[in-house]
C-alpha cells in the first residue's frame, strides 16, 4: 500500500510539472506572438498610410469624374420631372 501512495505522489508531482511546463510554453508563445504583431504593425503602418492616401486620391478623382459624367443625366431627369409636373398641373385645370 505504501508503494501505491508513493507512485500516486510521484504521478501528481509529474502532472504538476507538466502543467507548469505547458503553461510556460503557452506564455512564451503568447509573448513572442505579441512581439511579432507589434513589429509587423510598425512595419505596416507607413505602407497602410500610403495606401490610405492613394485610396483618398482615387475616391476624390472618381467623385469628380462621376459628377461630370452624371451631371447631364441628372439635369435631364430633373427637367423631365419638372415638365411632367407642370403638364399634370395644367391638365387638371
């Protein structure tokens, strides 16, 4: 019976050491992963900033072009709507 108690105690100590080792491995992996993400963030920040500037420029150019392209159609649509409204009003009299 004494041998069984010793083996049980040894198994518990081994289990505790394994849990501690796995915890340390997870902590180290988390630390290294966080450090890698921070490095990536530092390197990516200038690239993303340039990308944001280019996207803003493209958006502004697109807005200007679309306003020039769509302006005649918007004018035509509003003129037709105004004429229809006028004719509808005159037709009621």
